[in-house]
């Protein structure tokens, strides 16, 4: 007789043969320069994976039976081979969900998306008004996102996602965000602001206050049915009732990130050499990195809980977010900086004089941004003097 199966969360803690949620940033190129960009995107990297290399990764994901991949950037739609890669993935049984600021969602593209059963799209929007959104994402970005949503709705695309990063300036707009989603027959997705990438520079001024964290938690409990969170807010479960989801840091266990040059990180929010597990260009490719990386093996070992283990909320919040702790200078076995019991505030005060880690990469724009349109030409891979090589002014 076989033994009793482990609870699902315990199985996830020890890692799986393939990631449940794989994030893949295809390019660092982006027409925007959002102040909280987790990957410090802007300029493309001339070393980014070629079309053939991307297809080889997709072949691996098919063999590993990865059901779908979250594609992001940068702005993934500015890669000239973006649709070729989407078509290749879906033809090889790997569904695609991609995040976009909407700059390339034309009526024609919207109709194409609406006709596919294997491609989902989420439009980034960080303010329910242009004033709030554009202060974070750049002038005109609200109108671009709203136009993309109208195109999707007019094409009959039901259930596309509206992705919101919660901040000090938009927590009060949660009902308004939900109203926008309902207007377009879309689904609201809200995620946590982390001190990753350029977000490290604005986290102190943008992350929700303790009072707003409570407002957010109460809103999710009361009105969050059908609202996606990407398991971002398990640190709030310390308030009492656990929020839907794993309520567990899945870094290296069930999630990871492939960046534009093929580096594999334990978490999309932890782009730092400390969380670099390998590269898909090495022998064995992504499969070997996922299954044999020493870093991932370490993350999959039983965790003691450290300083949080004796806390009454530990079983609910599991110590919070690894990336949020790391990029605020806190130990990984310590409290989350936004710990609802207040332990994070004390830990931050104690760590204030220490050196805070910085992200390992920065592809931010240098100088003035210009509107761009996509050319049909492949980027010049030998040179990246232009911040958006392969793109031309509108």
C-alpha cells in the first residue's frame, strides 16, 4: 500500500520536475521607462537569445510538459520575431500569456488574439486615472493602455487581464480598477510592488503604508473573488484569514525566470547574481538548470523559518517575500519588510546602516525617450549604441 500523498503545498516546497509558472523576458527593449520596472528595462541587450535559441527553449518546455509561459520584458511585442515565437509555442503545446503596455495592440492584432485559444494577454495599468498611472509609467501610457483594451473588447476578446502593481497612490482606486475590468469584460490582476530593478529606487515612497496594506487585505477578502493576485500577497495572510493561493514563496520550487540573454533566476523579482541558477545556453539547457542547479536544490530544502518561526503568523505568511527582503537589506530568514505584525519595520531600522544589494543588471534608457514604431528588419545584434536598436522614431 502506498503512503499518504504529501499535501500539495509540501510537494511544492520540495520542487517539481518542471515549473508551474515560468516567466520569460524576451527583451529588455521598451518604449517606456516605468519607475518601478522590476528588470530595469529600456535598452535591448545585443546578446539576447536569437529566434532559433528561443525555439530551442520552447522545445525543451514542451518536453518538460510546461503548460504555459508568462512572456514579458521590456516590451515583448517590439521584438520583430514576437509573433513567430508565439505561434511556435502554441503549435508546440506551450500556451502563452504575455504582458504588454499595449503599444502594439492594434485592431488587427486584437482580432488575432481573440481568435486564439492558447494566447492570453494582460495590459499593464498602474492607475485608474491618467494622473496616477502616467506618473509611474510615463506620459500617454494610460491612453495607450485604454486604447488597447478597447481594441481587445471590440474584437470580442473576453477575459483578458488588466495587471495592476499596487502602490501608495492607487490602493484607493481598487474599486475603480475593478470597474474598468468589468467595463471591458476583462479580469483584474493586482500584484505587489517589490523593491526590484528600478523599483528599489522608489520603493520607500511608493510601497503602500501599513494602513493601506490593511485596506488592501480587507478589500481582497471582501471583494477579491475572481481577482487574480499571482500569489503576491501571502505576507498579508498574517492578518488572519489566508488569501487564495499557495501562500508560499515558490522561487526555484515552482517558479523561475529566464531573462533575455538566457540567464535563469530563481524568481522574476530577484534579478541578482545571488539568485542566478545558470544559463539556457549551457549544456543541458534549461532542463538541467531547473533540475540540477545547486541554488534550486538549496531553495528546495526544508526551511527553518529563522527569526519568524516563533511568530504566531508564520504558518500563514511563511516569512514573506524573498526578493522584498533581499533588496531592502534584510536577511532571507527574517521578516518581510511589510510584515503585518510590525516586525519588518524593526528589522529595517536595524539594517538601515548596512549596504543594500543592488540589481545585477540595468538596461534603463539613457537620455530622452522618443515615440517608436517597429520596423520589419531584424535588430543589428552586433551593436547596441541606440537604446532601442531595431526600432525607429515614429
